[in-house]
DNA sequence: CGGTAAATTGACCTGGGTCAATAAATGTGG
DNA sequence: CCACATTTATTGACCCAGGTCAATTTACCG
C-alpha cells in the first residue's frame, strides 16, 4: 500500500521517485468519509478544495433547465475530483457518492506547489487530462452517432474495466451498482429503453444478469456491439521530463 | 503583435512574464501552411509533433465503423492541436483545415522543457485542459439531453463566440464556414434535419441567413434556445504559482 | 412485514432519420 | 466571362428508433 491512491494511479504509467511519492502523499493527508447518496459538490456552488477519491464509487452530472440530467463521468479510486476548481470559482457539475466513499481534500495551492516542485508530475497531470479528454470524445461520438444498444454496451464495458483494478471479485462478473435510470442519464436514454437494451444484450447471449450482478458471457461480442476502442495500450510517455 | 498566438491566448488570463513570452514564442518558430480541406493528422496514424494553430479554422473528428462521422471540436487561432500526442503514439482523431490555415509544429520534448522551466505555464496548460474538458461536458449534455433545435442553436453560438476575437467584421453577423452536413456531424444530426432546424430558428426571428452569412437577430432568444452557459466569466486563477 | 425504490412490459406516439427530387451556389477549364 | 460539373441547400413524403404512459412485478430497507 503506497499510502496514496493517486500515486498508485500515476504509478501505472511510470516509476515514481520517492520525492514524487512523498509529494503526492501530501495531497491525501486528510480523509473525509461520504455516505452513499451524499453530495460532495453541488452545481454552481463555490468550489473550495480539490479531492482525490480514495475509496468507493462516485459520479458527476449536470442538470438541464428542463430537469433532465446528464451524467458526465463515473469516478473510481485514484481519480481527481473537482479539477474544475483549477479554473472556475463555481462548480460546473454536481458530484455525489454512489457507494459509501472516502475522499481526500486538498487546497488549490497544493497543486501550485506540486507543479512547481515536480515538473514531471505536472506533465503527468497533463497526460491524465488528455486521457480524460479522449474518454470524453469517445463518449461524445457514442452519444452523437451510435445506437442505444451500442451506448449501453459501452457503458457496461467502461464500468467493468474501470472497476476491475479495485474489484477483488475478478473474473467475468461484476456488480454494476447503477440503476437503469442512472445508466440512461449517462447514455442519453430513458430508463425504459435501457431496460429493453439490457434485455436485448442478454437475449443475444452477450451478458447474463442476476440481482444487479452482470456477467460478461461474450466479451468480444460485447466489445464489438459497443464499438469499443482500447485506450489503455499504445501510450507514448517517453517525452516526459526527468523526475525530481 | 506578440509573435505567438498561443501567448496571446494565455495572455487573456494573466500577464505573462517576458521569459514566459519567449518560451512560448519558441513553440511557434516554424510555420506550415495548409490548404482548405488538407488533412494535418489522420486517425490512427502515428503522432509526431504538436501544433499551435496560428491562422485559419480547423476541425477534428472521428469516423465510426459504420462510416458516420462525429466532429469533436472546431479549432481557432491560439488552439493547441494534437495534444493527445502527450499520451498516445497514434492519433485518436483526424484533424483537417476548414479554411486555408497556418500551423506551427513543435516537438513533444519542447513541452517537457516548457513545463520544467515555467511551472506557471504548466499550470496554465492544466487550466486550458480543464476548460476544454468543461466545453466537452457541455456538448455531451447537449447531445445526450437536448433537442435538435437546441444543439444547432448552441453550435451557432459556439462558432460565433470563438470566431469573434479573430473576426474583424464584428457586429451581429458572421460567416459560419460550415456545410449543413458538418453542422450535423458536430451535433449528432443529419444534414436534412439541420436544414429544418436552421429554417425554424430563422422563422422564429432568432437569426437571418444570406449566402453562408448568419446574422443574430435575437441573441438572448438564441442563447435561451441553446441552453447557453457562459464559461468565460467566473474564472478563479488566483492559485497559480509565481511566474519565472 | 409493510413500504418504497427499481425493474419490466405492453401499447402507443413522435422527433428526427431516410429517400428522392429540385434548386442554388461554387468552382473549373477554356 | 461563360457553359458545365459538382457540391450544397431545400423540401416533401414516409418510416422507425427510442420516448411516453401506465400497469405490474420484484428487490431492497427499516
């Protein structure tokens, strides 16, 4: 246990120096537990601190004037929360806990220190931001140009892959932890149609479901139905500056 | 004229030191002209350099397996192009020129140097990345949860506001420079339906059109139809480290 | 064990897609 | 500067993926 979820995440990309490790650990000195359903940040409220998610699963969303909701992102351990605090006074999005969770708050100024003293970490933050951007453009293309079935399939795969590092119950089975309404709000569909798509995906033998647990029966088929693109391989981080 | 489009962009947020100015100018030492329609980067091709757009208008898009296209972003002077080269070996997207353009290529290693020697610029890059992320989530919400009319109205406003700094012909009128098919590929609609929406928006007196030129007749009405959210104000950059 | 949230399913509706024809605009070579 | 070729814009007729509404059923919670 490295003492820092965030360091663990970054450590997937390269070996961190001990100075870098220490600097990252300083972001996670404080802890704050959240109950399932608790709101960490409310859209349009002033942003104070940033956070690292240490444990649990959370999500961010926006509400539109007509009351509909668009879920923007699901958050897993090691993710940074409220990074928009680096730019905006008020939050552009709401962040809530989907399960009991633990977050580690830190000040914007800690980010300034980190960037100044550890240029390689600064570069890594830029790398993470780019990966997130590409994940968003993948979802944009899904919402703009793919069928309801493809979007639901893509969501299943996304949750599955992002959950796996944490989830001990490996194998082909995982607990989605989302209501069908939430799946709909993430994919731009109604809960009713999500239900139909899940049934169809199940009827086609790609998955089975029992009590919130999803088992992938045909991973290749599911990936193909989802237009899945692997963004984990093909990285090129050789340009990063030296560690300090 | 500062000699650097990118410095001009960053200068909108704060006063750059002369060392910072010089460092940014070094990113734009080379120039490369592009004809209208020219492809700068092709999806899945190896990424070499990054670019700053100096002049013209470009766009990036992805193609889906069924041949449909999702336009991800329109690019204007001062925008960074191919920032995914900070992460990926191969490009996740295609980038083409919509008008005759000029780009300034630079190496990934230049980014490493910049980040190391100018921590405040590194922080500013993170700020820009966050702003882009929020712009993407705004579009995600539009595609997922708003009507065709709202999406087309939002696109008109986006192009209008992003074009304005460059466009000398100020006032309420601007040249869209996009075909209706392109508008459709950006908004997740068909060209036919874009045409209907433009007509409807015109019939409602929000805009008028003649030969590719759009004139905004009722800005408040258009903004309201678009669910427009102002992301230019309400910035909070006080946390940035000191200039070097 | 009742009570409420979530999942399912059927019946029906509509926003936006598809197809096809025409007109306007833009570009091109001569 | 003109006749022709190619995009692009427009419009009408019709279709369907996904939405809406409403009724049950099932799962979860105190």
